[in-house]
C-alpha cells in the first residue's frame, strides 16, 4: 500500500501516550531480551509462532468475525419440604408449601421464572434442567450438570426432610458460585427466608461461616436481583481463564509484575507474538492484492458512516484496515477474541505506514477486545467490563480530579460504545506523533459511565460513576472526555490507585463488585 504523503520527524520517537517513554529505548529488543526466556518460552505466557500470512489467510479467507461470549451455564436446584402431621408435637417448619400440590405448583412457577430470565437477559445464558431434591443424594443424577455449571441458582424452599442443614450445607460444599434464592411474597413463603442468616450463613454462630456464599448472594423474591448477579457471573466466567494475544509480549505500566499478577488473579492465557513475526505478516499482507482491495473497501465504508469526518491522509486509513485484518487473523489463529499491543509506535508504524489506534478502535466496534500498551495492570478490568456489559471498554489516561470532574483521554476509543450505534468521530492523526489515523470519538453528552481504576498490586480496584459533560479538543490524546464524577474530587484523588483506567457506557458497578469478590480483589466503590 502506498506510503501516505505526510511529513513526520522520525528523529523523535513517537509514543502511544506520555506514559510510554520507558518502552521506547528497548522497543527493538522487546521480543529477544524482555519477553523470551530460556528455550524460547515467553515470560508470562506461550509464544504464538509458525506464522505466515498465506496460512492465516487460507485458514479463514476474508475478514474474520469475533467469537461471542460463552453462555453462562446455570444449574437451578429446588429443595422442598413435605411436612407430615404428627400428634401433640411440632411437625412443620415455617413455609407456605404444605402439600404435594403446593410443590408441583412451585415447580411450574420456577420453570416459568427461568424462561423469563433467559428471555430478558442481555447476556448469553443457559439454564440446565431443574433439579428437584429432598436430600443431598437426590443430586446424584445431576453430577454431570453440576460439573458443567458455572453457577447454581438454589431455590431454598424446604427443610431437607427434617434435617434442616443437610441440603444447604451440601450445596455450599459444592464450591460453585451460588445464588441463594428465598421467597417472602413472590410465591409460597420459603423456610429459608427465616433460616438463611442464623442457620446457614452464620452456622449457629455470630459471623459468616458458609464457604461459597455470603450476604450478597442471598436474594429475596426479586428476579431482577437474580438477573444482575447472573450478568456479573457471565462476565466473570468469560474473563477468568480467557486467552489474549500480546503482540510484543505482556507488560505493565511501570509494573513488571503485572502480567504474572494478571495470570495469578485471572488465570489469563497469554499468547505472545513477536514484532518480527508481525512485521513479516504485514509485509506479506501488503503484497496481497485481495487483502489490499478489502482494506480499501472497508475503509471507504467506514468513512461513509454518518458523522465521520476525515482529517488525516486517506492512505493512513486504508493501511489501518489492512493492519486490523492482520490483528483479526492473529486472534483467529490463537482461537481467542482479545489482543493487546506493546510499544507499537516504533515497531509497527514503519512497516504498516499507519498507527494501531484506528485498528484497535474498529476491532472493539466489531466485538473483539483490543487494547493498546499491553498494560496488564488495567487489561483485566477491560476484559471484565466488556464481558459483563457486552459493550466495548475504553482504556484511557486519567488526569487530576478537581471540582467534581476529571478529564479522560486516549487515541484508541471505540465508536460503538453502546454496542450498537456509531458515535460521531473525526479521524485525525495520533496526537503525540501527528501521524497515522486515530479517532476523535465525540461520545454523547449526558451518558452515564462506569469507570475502573485498578491498583498496581492487583489487590484493590476503585469503581466510579459519572456523566460525560463535554468532548473538547485539547492538545492531548484525541478522544477526550470531560466527566462529572458522582464523588467529589478530593475523595477520588485520595483513593486513586495505579494509572490507566477503563470505562464503559452504563452503570455496572454492582456487577463488577459482585464479580470481584469471587477473585478476590477488594472493591472500593465511590459510585
């Protein structure tokens, strides 16, 4: 593809953002010295090698589409009582199910609720067959489902055949994510509406004693309260153990331990791709006439999206879509939907004749998860937010909070921030290098945001909510937000950890906090 006719001073190494200066001096040696250990094994992950453009293009001709989120597999379990009248003694516990007819009606009610939950879920959700039990042994035929399940939805209706603790303790010992549901007014009163606290959670003591469940896991009556917890668990299930391609290797902003911490906390499967391999793929892709034609057509379609203004050289945009197709092919080869790139300014620009800013933006718009800077301090937050919300997450640099507001900016913002519609955007150069193609996304004023600031130790995440009040054009990274915070500036400043933030459209603070307690990471919420 033709080199854009733009003057740039290569004597000054361009950077993704001001925080990237520590990358520049060693960018050329990142693969050989920093990320490759003895025998060619990547520190913090496996090497994705044996790459050629011909093999990648042949594996799936054309432009690859991302895999979707994996459905959350939920096993519903209903425990019910069968009280038997006895003379001159207490023969029944609290509860509205007294007959077999009551139990049958409740089973039908539960199945109807499960159908409604699945229909209303804005995330992929699969309910396994309902288990109806009286005693722990009744779960025997369901052992395969229990192994498959990501979570259990336990309708705690009964007393376990006289042994009040048998069923609930057995469910607790399964070690699964568990939502403990009881009825007060949504149907027949459940016994465990009374017994959930003193008998189960506290186990006849004065403190939490259950193993896999706590106060946040108990829901009374409301299916909407069940639904948001399932949404959180879907995000968690799609994040823990997920695979991500790290071009140039995994890193962390001034935090060398970040990749290892991300693996320890989130069990991430990191797949390193060397800059040499990416360079070879780009050179071959640029010699592929069909790929070049696709890139030009896709660039034309993108620039024709209403609200799109071109303010950089058109070849930069064409080249960006070719680079994006290479990134898609790499994720396809790795069989994943997430990627990040480190030190891309010095290494990728001379070969691709553009910047990675626009490709990362369009990948997120298409449903991939794509982040710059390979900062594994913050990348887990982006994965979790996107997997909870089903919307793109935007990695950005925060400024100093003051007077209840903060400025956030970066050059890689997605445009489909609600997961559906393109926001208006000016396609400009990357700010620090004044080169390539980067979107200045004009995110909608008044939009509520969820913002996450992770700490360097992977021990505490700060959660914030706020609303966009402006999208100015200051001499900083192109996509810029002025955000009014729900918390006051001094409080936010005193609690801000780490550096990079992640944000998504909408308020998902409760889902993030619910997921983090399973990791565990401490949730410091100022929303």
